[in-house]
């Protein structure tokens, strides 16, 4: 259909076409499930291919030269690319009708509709390769990683200094891990360019200087982002907002705000997902319960300044919530990352943040002394967190959330809501490619 014809179509016809597209997609999915039921006797590798090709779930599976099972599970290049019409907006004419936001939303809904509950729940977890595979120290991705990712399609993998030995090793490890994942996966690192950074402490990063103002913060972030991109990382848990700043004067918080937002913007400019760490401030929760006596009024004149600026400038994609407690805000000593009042009422609603909310590490003493792994994970999702970071026992936490959904304690809509936020980041660049082609064609 040409542009002239499109201009003559009224809104009712457009709505009908969109409805027909969705009905066709759902009909295809029902047919796919019937076919799948007939081939359950085949090998695990063939089941893997059938499930994800028939459901037309868009994946980033690519060759890694790692054995017959991987080769059998690979899709053709035509199926892997983002322009897959069934997953991304229907046929090309229909895609041309859609705005960026509509195309992204419609594509994400299609992907989520085709996912099993198990994959949707697993997609809310960020774990280390050791937590996923059970090895003591992971420095490569092999058959153990492949098997684990087939069983648990986690949303993110977090790497630390011990996982990074040299440039070739970490690049190969991340590339192989990404190729083995059913869906796009966050590859996380905490890197601020200091001697404590996971990359800088091992490999060094060119272009790092002392951060004295917003300009130097942005320059450092771009250098860090370039290094991350080179090795295959895509998510940085940085900058860190330390609670030691809690006694600073108001003018100092303005400086902290400018530096933090500039650093986050620099990472975003380099194509990285930036995660402010942590809301309202970073605290040491490794020795047990940590309480901060600030009220909402106190926070509004201090730490909240940073988050307000970040939200206003759209400079961060994600925010981690601390495991410390804020009894004068929450009313009790619930860790902030497990508190609905802190996560939803304060960060989501009061400050207006609509990006990805991560929990603090749930394997620290402030959590593990008072909650089991499944209790903490369920509490985090109920509080409004989108991703669970480093649970004490991943499989127990995963099973806890899955059972809570099956029992109706957590709704599937709640799970899908978080997945939409996550996938808006993971798939945004691919939709950009479609929109660029659309613009070129016009």
C-alpha cells in the first residue's frame, strides 16, 4: 500500500488492521503449540528449536563454534535479525504505519506473549556465572553455561574482577554467553574508572582522569563506555552515591548531582545502560541491618536532588535500591529494596522514575539474616522491583517467585510489567534500526 492510499484510510480501518494483525499472530501461536505437542518425543535440541522458532520469539542466538547442540539450535541470519516481521510489527507495510513507541511496545508484547512463565520469571534475575553454573570461579563460558541458560533464561549476568583475566578471555566469555542466551542478556559490571573497578583494576582503561566536575565525569564515562563496549559489556552499575555524602551541605549535593548525572549521560552516549547505585544512597549492608534515620523531608534536601535531576534529564536507564532501612520513611526496618513504600511510593511515584529498578545485592547480611532467598525475591517483586540482583540462592529464589505467580500471590501482569521495562532497553536499539530504514525508504 502506498503513502497516498494510507493517507485516505480513516482511523477505524487502521484500528481494524491492527486488530486483525494481533488475531493472526495469536492464531499462529495456537497452531504452533499444537505442532509442538506432536514433537515432544524428539531430542532436547530439536525441542529447543521447535519451541522458539514456532513461537517466533526473537532471539540473539548466533554461532559460537561450540559443538553439535549449539549448531542445531542456531537460527538462520534471516530469523535472528530484528526485522523479523512477526516479532516486530507485522509485515513491512504495517510496520511503516507505526510510530517508534508503538512498534517497540507491540513488538515487546508479541515477544512476551510467546514466552513461557519459566522464562519470564528467570528474565527478572541478575546472577553471577558462578551462581548460574555452580563453578567456583568462572573465566569462560562452556557447556555448563549453555545448559544452565537453556534451563534458566536469566535477564542479566554480573561479572567481577575475578572473572576478568585478559582482553581476549573476557571478550570471548561475554560473546559466547550472549550467543547462548535465548533472549538478549544484560552483561553487567561495576566500573567507575577507579582502582576498584572490575575492568580498570585488571586491564586498565585509557583516558581516565580525576573527576573534578561534570565535564571530566562525562569524559571518563565515555572512556569507560568505550572499553565496556569493546569487551562486550552493556550495563554498568555506576555511578555510586555513597551515604558518606549524607552530611554534606546543600551546595555539595548540587555538585554531586551534576557529576552523577553527567557520568550517567556519558555512559548512555557510549551505548551503555547506566544504573545509579543506590537509592537513596549506597550503604554497607554486609554486616547486618543498617538503618538510616533520614525522613522524606531530609532526603528531598539532599540525596533526592540527584535522582530528580536524573529523571528530569532522562540520563539513567536503571536505579539500584539499597538494602539499608529508612524507618522514618517506611515506618519500620524493612530493607528499602524490599519495601513498597521506598520502591513504588518514593522512587516510582514520588520521583517519577519509570526505568528499571534493581534490588541491592540480596546475598548480603542485611537481607540473609532476616529473609530466606525465596522470601526476599518475592518481597522485592511485590515491592515493585523489576530485577532481582544476586539472590543468596538463585534457584530457590527463582522457584519462590514462580510458585508465587502460579498461586496468584504475584500476578502475571506484574511480571510482564517488569519485563516490558527491561525489554524497552534491550530491544530499543533494534527498533532504531527499523526506524532508520523506514526513514531512508521515504
